[in-house]
């Protein structure tokens, strides 16, 4: 009976040690998630700005192409 109690006590100690170890790992992972989330938010803003800039440039390019095409038509009519 005493041997069983000793073994159960050892098992309990091992479980407590494992719990502490995994609790520390969980804290580390939560901090990493927070850091990565902040980095993602920081990267999204420039990406959104760049997407809007590209759309604007594409629109300006299309407008310039139309103007060039019309100029060529005008020159051919001369």
C-alpha cells in the first residue's frame, strides 16, 4: 500500500512538472502569436496602400493609352 502511494505521489509530481513545462510553452506561443499578429497588421497597411496605388496607376495608364490612340487617329486624319 505504501509503495502504491509512493508511486502515485511520483506520478503526481511528474504530472505537475509536465503541467508547468507546458504552461510555460503555452505562454511562449501566446507571445509569439501576439508578435506575429502585430507584424501582420503592420504589413497589411502598406499592402493596401500599394494595391490602391497600382489600381490608380493602371487607370492612369489606360487613360494615357486612350489619349495616345486618339492622337494617332487625329494625326492619320490630317
